[in-house]
């Protein structure tokens, strides 16, 4: 059986250079006095031994792990993937590495991820569109700095959009085009901002005197949906839209909870032999890069991932360095969003 090579440690570097481990530590973190002769010997030893500090060594040297966790429900969702990439880039510039958990809206998976982060002495975590149970939030508060993206959470800094208003506005837009049979798909109880979007749709329907049809509201709201089978293997938007289009009275418009699901709705509509925009209008959320290149182009809600990512990194760094002031004071940032009208939403006669 082939054995792995022995990992070079800070002790090996110290022995090779003929200095103490404390001197090597001061050299690596560039803090404290190290004589020129010792510096030359340590540098030579590091090159010769090809020493790379382990995570544990970096933690001892820097007094932190340089690790940030990111929990995200669907890493294959283009909007969420783009947000994670931008957050990682910002953290990388600060010499931090990330650990990612693709939660799949599974609370147990989030709990295990939190335990992994604590075990690795992570400095912080970004919870993106991920519901935290009291147990999870308690651990976050006790062991690391946290930022919640996508919803307002008591006792934590958060970044979000006014999802309810955006959904209200996009539903009102469809109603103004003559639509009355409007569906909303893809909300999930473990992603509260999606529940806010559904509630915004329901509020718009109610304010315009339209009775919402239960069969048109399809998602996971904490109660089982008897009509839906498992959607794990397919785009949620496709599965939900396919079911809607089989109804004797199909909706004339579908509001997908995000653009990723809207793409699935396009697939189901086209597969049915119908035309997006003409037979069934479709709208989404997030304005992912491909939205303006779809045929027809997608009406959606623009949410700027760069602003979100930059703000998340800034908040974390200020908390880690102690620059944020009173850590017990929560700060909530509500970012602007706007409806981008395109070809997928058209008048219904």
C-alpha cells in the first residue's frame, strides 16, 4: 500500500534552519523581530523543504483559521453560483479560503455543516437563502461571525431585497396586461425570501380583486403538496410548470420564484407545443446573465450580485477585525431592485 509523504511542519523548518519554532512563526506572519541571518536560513529551509503551512498551523500563527463557510441551497442556480463566486473572490483578496455547503434546503445538512465549521475554527459564515433553526443560529452566535443574505434575521447582520414588494409589482404588471389566471411556483419554507415573494403575489391578486387559486400556488410551504412527486432529478420550474399545463384550466401567466425555475417553465411550455409570452407569460427573479438572451427574453427582477457580495465581505471583515463596533447591534441592509420588462410577459386578451 502506497503511503503518503510525511507533511513538512513548522518544527521541520525550525530544525533545518537551526532556529526555534517561535522564530519561524514570527518570520511567517511577518510580525516581531527576526534577525537577518535567521531570516535567510528560514527562507532557505522553506524553499528546500517546500513547506506549506497547514490550516492548523495558519490558525496558530495568525490566531484565526482564515476560513469562511458559505451555505447555499442550490449551487447550480446561476444567480446563487454567481453570488458565491463574487463572495469568494472578495474573500480571496483578503487571504481567506471558503468551505461551501450545497444544502438542498436540508436543515440537517446545514446543522452538520455548522458543526464542521466549528470543528475547523472557521472565522465566519455567510448563509445565503438558507433558513437557520434556533440551534444553528445559536451556534453561529457562539462560535463565529455570521452574515445572513436573503432575509432579515434577529441578532444577525443581514442583506436582503424587498422581495414582497418586488413580487407584488411583477404580479401587478401581469394583472395590468389582462392576466387573471396567475400561478406562482418554486417557493420553499426553508428559504423565507421565496415565501415573501409568494406572499407578494397573493397580496397583489387580493388587492386587484382576484381570487388566488390554490392549485396555482406550487411550492414547499411546510405542508405536503399531494399533487407533486419528487422533483430532485429535474428543474423545479419544469416539473411544476408541466403539472400546471396539464390542468383543464391552465394559467395564462407563471411567476417563477427565480430565473432558474423560469428557464424550467420555458422548457415545459415549449414541450407542450405552446409559446412563451404568447400562450403563457413567464416572469422570474434575479436577472441572471442569460435572461436577456433567452427566446423570448425574460421579464424578471434585477438583483445586483456584486453589491450583495461586496457588502457581505465588508461586513464579515469588519466583524472579524473588530471594526464594526458593538457586535450585539444587528444591521439590516435592504438593497434596491427593479423590474426589467422584456418579451416573456405579454397582454392576455
